[in-house]
C-alpha cells in the first residue's frame, strides 16, 4: 500500500493555526512523525483558513522538504496553487486532484505532463458525487480515456471513488468498495486506487474503529493506496495485517515489526 499521510491539512484546527502563524516546527513534526509511522507520501493542503493559498502552499512545501524527502500529494482545487507547488517539489509529486470535467482534466493533465507527476482522479463531476457504482465507473473511465489522450501511463493514475461519511450516506460504503474493485479492471496496466479514508468516519463515534474496518475491507477489494492518519497505530496494524492475509507479505510471528523495519 502507498500510504499518503493526511495530517498536513489546514482543515485540522491546529494545523490551520500553524499555517497562519508560520509555525514551522508544528508542520515539521507532523512531517517527520508521519514518515516515521509509515507514510510514503505526504498530502499537503492549505485548508480553509488560508488567506493566500499560493504562498501558504509554497511555505508548506519548503518547510516539509527541510526535514523529509518523500513525494508530496498537492491537495487543492485550484490549479494555480498546485502549479506553484510543482515548481518547488524535489520528488515526483502527485496532483490531488482532477475530477471528470473536461476543462478540469485539460488543465490538470497539462500540468501533469509539464511537471511529470502522478494524478489522483476523483469519480465526480460538476453535478457532484454519484450515488451509484455504475456512474462512478463511467466517470473513472472518462478520466482514464483523457489520461491516455495525454499519453499519461495509466498506472500513474490514482482513481478515487470518493468516500462519504457512513452516518449520513450509509448506502455508499458498498458502492465505494465495488468501485475500487472495478476501477482496477478499466485498463492495463491497472490504475492505482485511493480513498480519503477519514471521510468515512466524519461525525461518527468510534472513528478509529470505523476507519480501520473500512480500510481492511477496501484493501480486500484491491485498494492500492489511501490518504489516512498514519499516527493511528491500530489503523496501521490493521493495514499491515490485511496485506498479510492477502499474501502480500510472508508470515512470521513478528510480522508487524518486520513490516515497520522495511
Ligand atoms: N480524496 C482525495 N483527497 C482528499 C480527500 C478525499 N483530501 C482531503 C480529505 N479527503 C482527506 N483528508 C482528511 C483530513 C482530515 C479529515 C478527513 C480527511 C478529518 N478531519 C477532522 C474532522 O473533520 O473531523 C478535523 C478535526 C479537527 O479539527 O482537528 O476528519 O476523499 N483525493
């Protein structure tokens, strides 16, 4: 699994404050801690409190790259904010994200070619997140077709079916799980798949339990990456165990420790 650490996101109050006040140590601790805990990529999102998203994105990237050398997933709905970030990254980045709207895909895939990035494609369009797996598949196929037009390798795509909170959208869990399985069959080489895992538990009780249960189910359906909180140890243990059961690692009694060593 490609683990994309979600914690550098201005949506978190403490992080939002750290961005506004330029508290580099807060961001750098989150970067180091997430990588130590097993994140292989870090999501970077300036969040809703940012007054100047371009400057804040640049500051976040420079601050993070001062302490860790991992690829970054630049998370913004604004292409100009993403491009400012792409000018600074030292590792091959992931653009988070495009959707299936033609104009958006044109803009994002043009950037992806120019800066040689990978791209997260959301299975949604102007009319929002679909309710059915069939519509999600149709939108994902639209994204794959456009990527191929741009000569982007299909395994440089991360297709995201969009996870919704289980307390308000309870029918969507199975639609998302089946979408993950079906997205893998859209092209060869198979696209990667990803989810914003913590979305599933927003507003619920037992958040960590809801997250790790959903993650194990998604991994069983072929999920190849997730945006998640790597500091949640039980979540990471569930991920490692799910992959073990799927025979992606060889069993030994110290399988948790063995995973963490590599
Ligand atoms: N798909 C893609 N990218 C994404 C998402 C997705 N990026 C953003 C988001 N969804 C994934 N990241 C988060 C980060 C935090 C939370 C959920 C998803 C979260 N935050 C607390 C909350 O809202 O309850 C914040 C609490 C606080 O203020 O401290 O749950 O789906 N491609």
